[in-house]
C-alpha cells in the first residue's frame, strides 16, 4: 500500500521505445537534470516482484501504476533514492533524473542499482537498453562481476546496502 506524493506531469505511461509490446515511462517534454520524476511513499514488504523496487536489505515497495513502468537501462537517465524507515516499515522512493531527458525519451533506471537480485522471469533476460555500455543481460547487483560492481559503485547511484563484498 502506498501513494504518490509527487508525479511529474511531464512524464506519461506510454509504449516502450526499447522493448516492443511493453509500456514505459516516457518524457512528454524536455526534463532537466536533477528533476523529480516521482516520489512515492508506501509500506515495505519482503516480497520481490517483477515491478517492486528494493529499498533495504530484503525490503521492497510496489510503486503502483506509474513507477512500475520504469524499465531498466545499463545507461540510465535516472536514479532511485530510497529512504526506508525501519520503525514504521515504510519507505520513500524518489526517482531523480541524473541527466537532461529529451522529449520522447524513455525514462529508465539501472535495476542493479537497487535490486540485489531480480525475479526469476527477469534474471539473465537479454537486455534491450541499446546503450554502448550494455551488460547484455538483466540481473541484480549480486550477479554482476567484480569489475561491473566496481564500475557501478563508481557512478554513485547505487543503494547504500550494495557493497563490493556482495
Ligand atoms: Zn543494457
């Protein structure tokens, strides 16, 4: 359970440009760097799903009908910043642009920056992000090579529970 505190009006759920037949978050207008795409607050659960976002070790939130459409990219244009309140078992999940996003562009984040693992139906699926630095398949952080983990950590967009030792 949860709700949106902010949902950027310049963003809509539309057809994915990366994955045929899938939906995505798409920019309706140009969006500046450091812009909030959404802020969602919800109750955390221990259940990982295809669309959940991890917010702490073994804690996940289900970001409703908007954030759930954010697809993965190995070269994402946003990052997720999650703040998990252990006492109340609620989390705030902020999606923030990390570069300017052009009108018509798909809004993505790197699943390995939040997810320690991904669901079985996603694990090792061919990545269709099309970026130069594409890792080739979709995985959580734990399945990356040491080099990939180091590269990702160096970008400083990873969740705080993801460390090289994982
Ligand atoms: Zn990729």
